[in-house]
C-alpha cells in the first residue's frame, strides 16, 4: 500500500448557514491566490456553518485572511494521508496511532474513483508531534 502522510495546518471560520457563503470564501481564496489542500464544512448550531480551510501555505493564508477581514481560529494541526485505495488502507495507520495511545478525534476522507484516496486525521494539537513520530512522517 503506497501512501504519503504530511502535516498540515488548518483554520476555521464560521459563516451564516445560507446559500452562497462557502462560495464567497472559496472565491475570495482563489482571488487571493491561496491554494488549498482540503476544505470542510460542518454545521454548528441551527444557523451557522464552520468552514475548515487547509491551505498549502498557512502563513500566506493567515496574512491574506487578516488583510481581508476574515475572522479565523487557528492554526491547528492535522495529518493529510494520500495513497492507493485498497481494502484496509487506513487500518495500519489507525493501528499505529492506537498503539501510541493517540486519539483520533475526527477524520474524513474520500476516494477519487480512480484508485486513490485522501484522508484527514485530526488529533489534539498536543498529540500532533507524537502522531508524526508514531507514523514515521
């Protein structure tokens, strides 16, 4: 099973839960020249959505967001796994984290339909360095 794991930074911003809000942020990021590794949207309460932005360059993004008046929470740390989509592809990764007593408190992933996948692993900021060591990143 071929895969790569890299540390990534992510930031949150909260928007009203209504049509076009994610588009506004994504379009702004495009206009600012911010390349993203991943993007998530999760409802938080009855009328808000938390957007998770995983920029390729966290410092560049933070400065651009500040200049654009965007309220951010972060940076936080996560691991981005990309690899060959095979049965059980993530089991070994979770086994190593479990053996190192590192809790994965959230994760999400997707296959590309052509034999590859991307997977985000969220660990507490205090556990990130131990997770990196456990996975040999």
